[in-house]
């Protein structure tokens, strides 16, 4: 997994918390307060957009809050 002071990809964070990247993108990311990307990881020699990087502490804090709130 690639994480560190520069950030973590959503795929790596999703694996860390036991979810698929698709689940996080489709169900968690659209929710209010989900952290926004802080930068992108440069991936030379590839096509398509560079992966977005997130602040891992912000993602963990959001998850803690989201999972402890009662559902409406």
C-alpha cells in the first residue's frame, strides 16, 4: 500500500478499512463531509488521470463520525 505524508489513494484506504474502492466511491464519497482529495500522485508512463490522494487522518476521522451517527 502506498501511504505517507503525501496522502493515500482511495483504493489503498478502502482496502485498509475492509471495503472495496467501488463501495467507498459509490456510497461513502457522496456523503456530506467526506474529505476532498489533497493532491494527485504523479504516474508517468501511464494513460488516464493520476490517482487522487487523500489525507488518511481525515478519512479515518470521517469514517469514525459517519459510522457512529444514527441513520435517519
